[in-house]
C-alpha cells in the first residue's frame, strides 16, 4: 500500500514537471516598449487572418513577393525602428525617401502595393485602428511561414512614424561587409542586444529571393575576401555581364522560392552570393553556427523565430506616439485630408471586388 502511494506520488510529480516543462517551452518570449500579444483582440480580431488570406493569394501568383515583403520588414526596422518609415514617400525639404537609398535598391514596388492593399482591406473591416507598421510586421512573418519557414507570434501595437530618415539607411547591413562588420551593424541597433546567434540566424533570410548585380559586384570582380565556388562565379558572370547590369540572381541556388536551411549548405560549399554571407563560414565564431544550422533545420527555425521577435521590437512607437496612417505612403494631415483619404480608401477596396 505504501509502495502504491509512493508510485502514485512519483507519477504525479513527473506529470506536473512534464506539463510545466511543456508550458515553459510554449511560453511566448518577452516583449518590451508597450507592445502586446493581444493588442487587436477587441478592435480588430481578424487582422491576422486578413493578412494571411491575402498573402496566400498573392504568393500563389507571385512567389517573389515573399522575400520582397520580408526585406521591407528588415529594412524598415533597421532605420528609425519598426515604424513603417520605409513606406513614406519623400518629405520636404530633403525630397528623398528611404526607398531612394542605394541600400534599398530592388525594393519591389509590387510588395509595397501589397502592403497598401492589405491596409485597405483591414481598414475596411475594422476602421483605421491597425497601423501600417503592424501590417509590415505581420506580412514579414507570413512571408516566412507561407513559404515553408517557422511560425511564430508577433507582438502588436506599433504606431506609424511622422518622419523618415534617408541618412539612417546607411546603417543597414551591407552585402559587402565582412563578418565583423555585419556583427557591428547589428550591435549598433538601439533597444535590442543581438548576439552572434541572432546575426547568423537572421542572415538566413537570404535563403530565398533575388539580388541585383550591383549588390555582389565585389564577387564578380574578384575583390571579395570570401572564397567563391567557381561554377557559381561563372554563372553569376553570365547573369551579370557588368556590375551595373539591371539583371538579378537567386540568393539561394538550391531552393530560391522556399524558406529553409539550404542557405547554410550553400555557404559550406562556397556558394554564398554576398560577401557578407560567405564570410560567415570563414570565421570560427560563426562557422560553427553555420554548420549547426545546415545540419539541423529545426534549430535554425527556432533561432530565426526568436531573433525575428527581437527585431520586430526595435525602437517601436506606441501609445500616443506617431499616428495610424490613412495611407501608408503619406502622413495624415488634418481632418479634410483624412476624410479624403477615407473616401479614396473605400474606392480602392471597391475596385478589388
């Protein structure tokens, strides 16, 4: 009888421990800066399903928009924070938008339009309560999930910026950087501490998408310090007869339209298109991570998801900061223009049906 009670006690203890461990493993990572996991629970509970449904349709017709949307998310968060400043058209007196920067060469206008289409659908359903910045974040997440990558929660509640910064686009990670330069670029971001694992995991976003010849001109000219597979080099030179050619090349030669870990396998075979990518396999500090992610896709997915959640919280505007734009490419400016934008928005949505 005593033994039976002891066994029952031990069984229950193990069960409680297992459930606690499972709950801990499923716990959402910490969030900062006033964001919330349930921000639109009352005001727009269907926002995520609207984004996902629309993007499924978009990617079916144009899979290249997935990496395009993820790039917009990355490049938005690295300039002023995740505030949709990348979507703003030029603002006087500079008359330059962030998209005019050399660092943003190749930002797809189709992806910009997709974000604005989603904004129109969401605002039609819920009113103007969801920011363009949150739509950019959700679209970036779904670009990963819908192409085979990991699913992860995105904290919401961002507001849209009133300003943009052409100057800060110079702080974006450069494809010409060596590993030390790439790590320094991430370390310079205020509000989050990106470790080396985060850097190598986020670099894995280059597992799909295209790049213009100008972004790997050093590889073509032989000025890159990182080694390159000769067959890849020959193919890149065929694609790019000159460094200023408007042509593009796949960043992942194995599965260019799928989010997976083949990017790391490419690096192990000296098939990284960018110097910043290939050099990760040339430095002891990052080489082990490249090997680990190449061998274990789940490990890569877990680390990528965690790093994305961290990045999505960079210098966000919340509460009464910023605004919720009626149109993602322009600031709100008074009641008259806001009314006009709402009328225009309804007309946009009507045209889609």
